[in-house]
C-alpha cells in the first residue's frame, strides 16, 4: 500500500530546509509514498522544482505568522488530503501543522527541526517563550527529526522526550559534485591564474560575511592573486558590496544566486563558511563532495562536519586573524589542500541524500506500522546514524 505523505513547510524559496525537502522528494520511492507538498505562503523557485517532479504543491496563502484564516485553510486542506503521514518543517509549519495533525487525528505526525541553535531559532534570537512553545508542541507529534548532533543535544536539553528524537543528518546528492570541471567558471570570471576562495550562502547576518571580508586583507598580503567569490543574495548585499568597493576593490566578485554550484566548487581552492551560528552547514558538505578543502567557524553543527586538520580547519568565530591563517595554510600548501579535499570527499558519503532518505523511509514505515492515537506510540530509540 502506498502511504499518502503530506509535507508542510513555511515557504518554498531557496533555503537549506527547502532544498533538503526537494532532494528528499527526488529520492523517496514513489511506489511506496504518494507525496503532496503544502507551503504556508510563498510558493517560490523550490516549489516550481517540486512541481516539475510531478508532485502537487499547494500554497495556503497565510498573510502573517498568526493568520487564523490561513490556519483554517491549512486544516481544511489537510482534511481533504487525508494524509496517513504528516511531515512538517520549520517553526511556523511545525506549530500549525502539529495542531492540525492532532485535531484531525492524522495517524502519524513527524516534525523536522532544521534551525535550532544555542543562540538562535529560525533566524531570530532564542527566547524562553519560543523554546517552551516548540517543546510543548513536540508532544503532538510522533517523532522530531534533528538534522545534526548539535540539534539533537539541544532538543534533549529543552525537554523534548528523548524517545521522540531521531537523528537524520542534512544531506545532499553528493554525486552531483564529483568529477566536476571548474574551468568554464574560471574562464567566465577570468580566474585562470587566481587562487579562489569561495563563500556560498544567503547575505544575511547569520552567515557573517563581514568576518571573511575582514580576514581577506591579511590573506592578500601573502597571496596577492586571491579572488573571493561570494555566491548568494540577500538584504546585506548592498552593504557588503559597498565595503568591498571601499577596502577590497578588485579582490571580490559578487555572483548573486547561481545554479551551477557544483562547477563553482570545482573552480575553488578553498570554501569558507564564517557563520556566527549554524545548525548544520550544507555548503561544507557540498564543498567536500567536490573534493575541496573547507574552513568553518566553531559554532553549533559545523565542527561535526569538519575533521579538523584532516578535511579542513575549524576556527573560532569572530576572529579574522585565525580565519586568514586557516585560509593561508591551505592556499600555500597544494599537497595539504589536495589531501584535505580527498579526505573530505570520502567523509561526505555519510551525508548523501540516499542515506538520509533511506533512514526517513524506514522511519515512516516504522511509525505507521505502530500507529495509534497521537502520542501513544512506543518510545523509539534515538538513531545513531
């Protein structure tokens, strides 16, 4: 019997949780699962890619965080779709989806925790109220998926029942990044003789691009041929571009949103994630899958991904000197860079989408096989995957 699974997510513009959902749906066996996606608002570019897979997407058009009319539309839609499994993603969808699942007595309700860190929760500073609400609402679902060990540990600390927490790490299609050729990107950007440092991510405070801009002059003193590629868009773009024009003219290329990330990774000598907080750090896995050495800050889930000194380097947050030293140690030692890249590619296999989808598939079947009134299932052992 095919299980009808409805995925509810806050929005479907480009983001880590949204891309993970897209990749999961690509690999979830259609002969076993009949999928439908619902977003609370903003059916964007990721939504269109999901629709191209032949999976229906419905936007319930919520106008604000507490749009009760939108909540009622969500509940009405779920009542019509009659899912056997409801899977929610991100705080607002987790909140309203769990409530709808409980009131409609949907057999299985699963929530993914994508954005919890020690200091922030979905881009906003963590408060006791948000933490309490999220923990209280976890009682209405059958499993809470943690996307990193750091997230799992925080859920436990917050009081989520340990038997409900399942670790399924974020993942990518690692095969898309293997054996790529960056020559076309280097020709396009006139980087043939440059040492290329790359940062991929939204231009928002969390990603802390200013730390990288502050470290770059120290790198340029030793390696004048360095070019920094900043890939992504966001509200800080004008500010970052102005800073670069004033202090780092000619050394930085702002590429905006790109659809050729595997090729950009292949064109890079080192990939940097300077975040001030980060539940996981998907870009690091992308870089490692492409055999690129990486540098990341010692925050939240990032140290789980980087084997310090083997696949890359972990540095303190907010320390430009440490960041520049880490970048230089890779740029000035080609053999070390190649060794890190090869080790990273081997390490990236544990974050392949096929592995995570298999874990999710098994979780869906296990929960549905033990279905009963929400909250009355036997406690599950925490996955060690």
